[in-house]
């Protein structure tokens, strides 16, 4: 259901954006972040539209960051396929990444939970900060372990944590469960 929703969310828009976004989606991936959303939602709510919207939104944010990372890193391949930047140029890739971010937040509004949008927005800010920290520390042989872990929290662990949080939140598990599963997600992301 999540794969079908993702395909639906990226299709049918301006072809210069939706086609490369669809190709990025078709390249696959492990879909760990959506899986965490589903696993952290109470069982009775896992098939609900809100949880599905959250799982899709989290994966769309992840996809957007990959498209943007490929521009920054000047990567030519991702998952054995040409990157959007390589195939369409960095200007188009930038817009495709932005399109995926926009579609993620649009999708998450379907859950009808403003706190969910706030949580994903906070994670997106952490992702941006983590990328800036990585760029600032490029080739820094004196980088401390703490600084490295801070960057990892931003670039990776934050999205894992919010995936877990959204599953619990939208599934109605309660504030205590949200905090516990978010902490679990952060640890998984750091690992």
C-alpha cells in the first residue's frame, strides 16, 4: 500500500518533476523509515490512511534528501542508476528534490494531525543542519567523535526518530509512547 501511495503522490504533476521523481522511487530502497512508522503505530491503526500518509511522507523526505545529496556530492549513480543530477542536470535535480519535499508535507496533511507536520518539519530542519555540519567538517581530520555523532543525529537519526514518533502519534499511542519510540528511532538511526 505504501509503494502504491508513493507512486500516486509523485505522479501526475509537471512531467519535468514527476518523471525523475518517479524514476527515483522506482530505483527502490529498503523503505526502513516507512517500516518504522508502521511498526510504531498500534496494530489496530496500521492499515489506516493517516499512518499510510505518514509512512509515505517520511519516505518522500528521505528521497528528497538523496536527490539533494547527489547534487552536493556530484554523484553520478545511486542504486545502480544515474542520479537525477547526472541525467537531468543539477538545476532540475534541485527542483525535483524540492518537489519531493513539498509532496511529503502535502501527503502528511492527510493524517489530519498538525503536530505530525510540525514534527516532520523539525526533522527536515535537523537534516539541513546535519548536511551543513558535514560540509563544514569535510576533510577535518580533527573532527571529534561528539561532533561526528551530532552530524549523524541530524542527517540520519532525526528522520528515523520522527518516523517512529509519527507512527505512535497518528496511531494514538499516547505521548509517553511517542517519546519512547522516538528515542528508539534515534538509536537505530545512529547505529
